[in-house]
C-alpha cells in the first residue's frame, strides 16, 4: 500500500520505512 503521504513527521517516515521493508522482504521472499 504505497500512497502519497504528506510527510506528517518522523514517526510517519519510520512507519513508511517499516512498510517498505516489509514489502521488499515479501517481494524478495517470493
């Protein structure tokens, strides 16, 4: 779920990073 966020704050960036890492791991895992 990659959407255009308005960069709320550091927390938002961290959350996005976590989601990105999860997605990447899933893609590489398949």
